[in-house]
C-alpha cells in the first residue's frame, strides 16, 4: 500500500486531453500532489518513431496541453528517453505511490507497460491502467470460437451487441497541485529542445493553415461536423471537393478527443433513432476499432502481410523517378496527383483519394504496399500504428477483409464520378486550373501549363497487375 503522503504520477501518451481522461481523473480524485508527464520515446525497442507531420502535430498538441494544465493548477513535465527508465526515475524523484496511465495496444508499448507494472508492484507503488482511447478493447471482442475477428462486419456487429458504451468523464474541474521532488518541482525539457518542428526548410505552412492541434481544436472540429456534414455523410464523404468528412482523425490519433465523447455527442443529438447517414459515420469509428483489433492480434501489421500467401507476390521495382512522381503528385493522373499534393500541403488526404492514390502505387506501379505505408506514415498528421498499415493492406489485397486484388481503382473514372466539376483537382493542381469540366479529368488531351504526361498506361498497367496476381494464385 502507498503511504498516506505519497504523490501521484500520471503518464500521458496518445491521450493528450483533460476531458474524459480516466487516468487523469483517477489521480485527481485522490487529491494528492500530482505529476503529469509526457515522454518522447524514440529509444525503446520496437516503438516506431513518429513521422515528420506527426512530430509537427505533437509539438503543437503538447504546447496546448501544457497551457490547459496550467490553467487547472497543474503542469506538464516533458522528458525524453526510454520511457521505462524515465518513468522509474520520475516516480522515485517525486515519491510517487500511485502511477496511472491509459492503455495502449501495440505489442512494444504493452511490453513496456507490463514491465512498469511489475516494477511498481516490487517497489510498493500502485499502478493502474484504464480504457480511454478505444470503445472496445481488442481482447474483449471474440468470435464464437473464441478467436479474433478477421472480417469487419461481424466484428462491428459483435461490438454493438457487447453492451452500452460508457459516458465520458467530465474534465472541467481543477487539478491537484504539482508534486515536488527533493529540490522543488521536477525538471523537464523545454518543448523547443525536442526539435519536432521542421526547419531548413519549414514545410509546415499549409499544416498550420489547415489545423488547430489540441483539445480546443478537436472540440471545435467535432461541433462543426455534428452541426452539418454528418447529416449528409453517406454522400458527402465521397466528394473530395467538399467538407463532407469529419477530419477528426488526427485529433483521435493523438487522443485530443475521446471516442466516448464522440459517441455520446451523437447520441445526445439523436436520442431515439440514429439517422442512416449518422450511422454510416459511426461505422467508420468501427473501422478504427477493427484496425486496432487487428494490430493487437498481429503486432507486425506494418511489416508483414496479414495474408501469408502474399509473401510470394512478385512486386515490381519502380524506378526512383516513378516513385518520386507518385510522392510529389506528378503521375499525370489528376486525382492521384491532387491527393498527393493535398497530403504534402496539409498533412491529410481525403479518404476516397487515399484509396485511389494507394491503388495506383500498389497496382499500376506494382510497388510493395510497405513503401507507400512508410510514405504516409511520414506525411500524414493522422498516421497511427493500426489504421495506416491496415488500410494499406486493405488496398493491396493482403490484409484482413481486404479489397480483392483485382479491384483496381481507375483514377479517371473516380474523379469523373466524385469530382465531376473538377473543383478538387483544380484546387491542388494549378497547371490544369484553366481546363474545362471534361478536359480537367484527362489533361493529356489538352494543352496545360506544364502538367506531366501520364506516367503509365492505365489499361496496360492494370493487366500487368492482374497477371502478377494470377501467378500468385497459380503458385
């Protein structure tokens, strides 16, 4: 048992919020002096370092969180290093008798947490973890035979049948005073010393214009979405030239917004019956749950094919020029290029365009999905350890409940169907901005201001991909 004068230590990770934060609420309820810490861990084995866009987001999210904590009478301690070592040292310095965190679900992170719980028990510290960032924890949803799910629809039905989803916790109250070490408040790093922001060059101008990282920005984004776009989500989510999606993904990824809060706000607005479009959005939250379910049971989801037969797939070797053309949005196919330029400018890409851009790389360029996954990991503000690889494997055909390999997105057909007027294409590709509604989808039939010719022929590259897949089936 912890001594009566012991302090509390709250370790925040992907839960950078005050609202509905069970670990923080539990510590605050004790009323003891409290240390709140975030650890930048780029040293622990298996922990994947953040990509560049995510580092930019993290800087601003931590800055916002520190301000919010100070307004509540607390403070945020920043430390860098191997998290297990940092937490042990800080717990000792602050005479912590209670250690709290919200659970994580990747294997390296779970190993770290398990080791810390064992250390805490050996040293008389009460360590407690909480469910905070998933509506349904991965081990709680099982098939009839007791195994994990591999198909989304029955998984989500099982989730919805599992019982009511808890109410979010109120985080509006004041917090206990910061805990002191032997010589005063424990020292922390200056956020700027972590060098999370890009320099030489600073490519983050478009990100800053697009996003407001932090809990306030997350709450505003949720309110704006629930006040309008969600009511037409079934149709609007497919139109990249409109604000038809929630854009909550980076806020959920960094835990600035609780999925329990999202769920409850939807229910508050629709207490009796959820409209069809709203239900479609909730099912997208279900895909997030499913992807984390997959990662929990398949820790190497970002590096190994979920379906082992794809280990024998004969990926091609795109030239450096071809790969750079895809990365920079110069493939000659406007929908792919608009998406890749949107990604570079804003750190985000519309979901339908993500599928088209990924399909083009994996199938028309016959490139290993892991190369695309890594590029998205580095450039997306919402890239997380589950959604990013699971979605890439879905497009590649190697994942769980995946799109069949022979489903190859035609970027011209897709843009004509979902961006008929070309508004999205013109916004991100100034070279074709003067083309009319038909030419903008097929700029190779018109004169442009330097827009490149198609990188590959769509029918020929499609047949090559299908032939390669047939060889896999025949092997």
